[in-house]
C-alpha cells in the first residue's frame, strides 16, 4: 500500500518524507491556493520544489476543462519533472485527455471520482490512478469505503492496471479501512499518517520500561 501526502506545504512534505514512508504527493488547486501559490511560473516552480523532495508520484492538476486546454497544460506540467502525474477531472473531455496522455506515455490521475461507473470509464481510458473521494462521500451520507471496495473488486475482475488511490482520507480509521478493502494508495494530510503512531498502551509501556531501567541503574 502506497502513502501519498495530500498537501502543497513543503515543510509537511519534508516531514512525511523524513519519516521514510512516503511514496508521493497529491495537490489540487485549493491546496495550492492555501499555500498562496499562483501564476504559471510560481506554480511550476512549486511543483519542481515538491519533486525535488520526494522520489516519485507528484500529482499536478490541470485548471482547463476543455480537451485542448487540458492537453496543453498537461504537457507543460509533465515537462517539469518525470515524477509528475497529470491530474485530470472526471469529465467527458477529461476522459479524452486521459486517453491521449496514456498513448503518449504520460501518467494521469483521474480526480473527483464519486461512482464505480466513473472509475470504469477512467480505467478504460488508461488512467494510471483514479481518485475516489472517501470523506466527501461520507459527508453526504454515502459510504466512501464501500465505493473503494467496489472499485477494487471491479478492477480485479478485469485486471485493470489503474491503481485505486483513495482520496479525501480524513482520519486514521479511514486509512485502515482503505487498507482492509485493498486500496492501492491512500492520500491524506500528515496528521492522518502520524495518527497511526498513537496508542496509550505504547506510551505507558515505554514510560514503565524507562522507569524500571532507571531504578535498576540506581538513578
Ligand atoms: C485528492 O486528491 C484531493 O486533493 C483531496 O484528497 C480532497 O480531500 P478533502 O475532501 O479533504 O478536501
């Protein structure tokens, strides 16, 4: 199972990378705006800075929603670094753009997936990743984890190479449930990854070990 961090914040990306368990980064226009990044040159420089931290898999999203625009922007993004995965929205022209990039050998991440039908279309077009949004489905009383399981099963039935990238993963239990149903990748904020560390019995057990060691050493 791969771990991607869902942020455009360079410090958080470095912290996750230093932990030794990070396989990639996902960004979106909202996350870039949160870091105050705007303007073509700044956006490209920021993606390059992210690529310089991690080993691979940096999703960079197109802003255009028409076929020609997505192709133009996607090609520019892909030129930044070979770690870039072009992120394309799940719309009709997006499917055509995914097919184009697949034929060109450029990796894509089809984003804003909320149904199994959308995931089938994206896989047929040759997406490298699909991003079903778990938390946003939970927000409106649909079970996001059920959708991950459904897509994992469908892709297994046909041997699709597209990886299921569970997105909008908001807490550690989401991550564990994604692992149970076989998501290939999860993308989440840093706090979700560090949340996996926590257990009160680990803390109290360690405190006891250190106290016993100190006692035996006569401290
Ligand atoms: C996916 O790539 C999205 O950037 C992200 O996971 C959305 O998460 P949110 O629903 O918490 O904004």
